[in-house]
């Protein structure tokens, strides 16, 4: 692997397997974050979906913004918007 290039850290190839020779490479923070975003997705529960929709009801006084809901749930705001638009969890 050689010396660590500036701005990189040790990462696994494909984020699978152990940290061992042949399965590691130097990766930037951006590369590692991109790989991790597919594996660390939080799963919503039906209760959370109903709560998201209740908090963001357009006619509700003091509705909570989707970005704040996303921050509280440690989720990407696009997921919250997709819930609100019923693109996901549309069956409830």
C-alpha cells in the first residue's frame, strides 16, 4: 500500500471483510463517507413515519421543518421529504 497520502486514511475495499493486506486501500474522507452511506442507513418504523407526518402537517400551527426532523432522527433530509411526499411508506 505504501505510505499514506496526505488527506487519506485506511479503508476497506468495498467495506466488506477484515482490515488485512489485499483488502485495504488509502481513501479520502469523501470516499469513505460515500461507501458508508449505503450501509449505515437508519430504518424507519411505522411509528416514526406517522410521527414525521404529524409533525409536518401543513395546517398544524408551528409545524416542524423536514431538516429538523431529519437531524433529530440522524437521517438524510431527502428521506424525510420522500416520506412526506408518500414516495416511500405510502401504504400508511
